[in-house]
């Protein structure tokens, strides 16, 4: 059973991301604040749920959570500041969109940096945009989406919102089959890159093809 909180009596926001390992598309993140008595035993790490289960639970989360927010970082931002920093940037944007100001952030994974510690001088973002959340303390939790309700809920929102985005993007670029692979490095996706080249949404700093073939893409 997932834990409802780390410390009772404070406002905690669980944060998670989706799409770090993709070759194309933004990285998405979500932040979710759940009440201490939030009861939905079906909520789990999004990777352990089916497609239908994730969307059904998304509706429950959005209806019953005290607050939730979604943030993204673009492929261009990923290429300029790297995927780890971009995922954290997306998390900060998700926290900014919360309707409540949290006292503490539960971060899935083992790495965290405050907004001022990110190399956002390389992109069109000012650290002043994050002044409201710079002070919020945070803790990292490896496999936190399997430990805390709020992080699991965030994993579901991040995953489903990103899937929606890639589904819509597929309509513009059907040759990459993003409706099926969501931008992940499947053999089919890589064959399409080899055949059609890259789109504006591919991450140019990622290994899209074997080294000798990758050089021909740019």
C-alpha cells in the first residue's frame, strides 16, 4: 500500500516526469497534492497500469486531488540544458501551476536541483519566474512512484498528458508512428528516422541512429 505522506500535517506535492528516454517530443512532469485521507488503492506507478487504467485514474486524481499541475520542457530546451535539467525544469513548471503552495516536494528519483541551480541562462527563461517556489524544500525518493500516493498520481498525469500530446503530434508526422511508440526508441521509430530524416520535434543531442548514420541527419 502506498504511503499518503512523508510527514503528517504539511502540504506535500509529489512530482514525477514522463518521456526522459524518448527520442522526440517534450518531457512532461506533474505535481500533485493529495489529502492525508485520499483513498484510491488502485493508484500505482503508471508503468504498472494499463492504458485504460491510467486514463480512468487520471479522472479520479483530477477530481479528488487538492491540487495538481502539469509542466513541460521542449525538445530545444532538452538539447540546450540536457534531459535531467529539462525534466527538473518541467517539474518546477508543474509546481508553479499548483493551486496550493506546497511546504515540501517529494521528487521521484535521486537527483534534484532548485530552479536557481539549473543552467536556465542557456534558454529563454529567467530564474525570477520561479521565485515563488525557490524556497520550497525537497527530498528525493528512488522509485517514489511505488512508495507515495502523490508521486504515483503525478506519474499517471505526466504519462497520460504526454501520451495525449504525442497522439496529436502524430497527426502532423504520421511517418514516425508516435501514436504507438510515443517517441520512444523502438526499432520502427528508428527506421522511420533513417527513411524520412528528423522532425522539428526530435532531440538532436540524443542518439537517434548509429553514429555513422546519425551524422547524415544534420
